[in-house]
C-alpha cells in the first residue's frame, strides 16, 4: 500500500454492504425510482400498473 491509498477497514466494508442491502429495485425492470413497496411488492409504478390486475388489485374511480 502507498501513502495515498487509505487502508480498508472491515467496519467500513460491513457498513457499505449493509447500505447496499437496504436498496430496493424493481423486480421486473431494475429501476430504483417510483417503487411500490407496500406489501413488499417492490415494482416500479409502470410495472405495477401492468401486473396489478393479474395480482388481484382493482382500480376504483
């Protein structure tokens, strides 16, 4: 190791892994934004709109 590169700490690596585990993505498209996470569905809103009728959700006016 040189002086310029910081020494890797196992605590830092564990914190980074824990942070990555908390991130959710759409199960169909892999998108990270616009997620429907209620009931642990984890679909983006576009995918949820496609699959909602098949999953038993009904749209009310």
